[in-house]
């Protein structure tokens, strides 16, 4: 798929990329080459290929999903500029 200068300029504008008119020819060639590679990849038959999430087959370690308070509020609040009991105190932002 060959792209013309108008299409490349529009894509650059949509992507918020500043381009000069003298750059458009080179960008059009580069984008056309990229689209050519994508077209070649579409020709590959992947119907019998299972989707992969990793190159090495592995099972992720599972743990119990439970909520805790961390059990160490002093460490958590050690750097708090202002605190009330075991909570951060923040300035009011909504009137």
C-alpha cells in the first residue's frame, strides 16, 4: 500500500507530529514500507497456531486473595506530614 503526501500529512496531524513539507516524501516511503511488511505478515497462515502468552510454558504462582491492613501502620505513616490516629490527614480540596 503506497501512501501519498496528503495522507502522511493527515496522519502526522492526527498524531500531533510536526512535519515539514520536505519530510513528507521520506515519511511516505517509510510508512509504505511498514504497511508492506504488515501485508506480508497477513499472508502467513496462523490458523493452526495456538496463541502464546510467553515463549516458555509456565504456570503462574497463585496466592489467596484476601484484604489485610498490612499490620504495620507506624511504618506506613512514618513519612506522613500530618496524621490523625492511623490515617493521613490531607487538606480540604472541595468547598
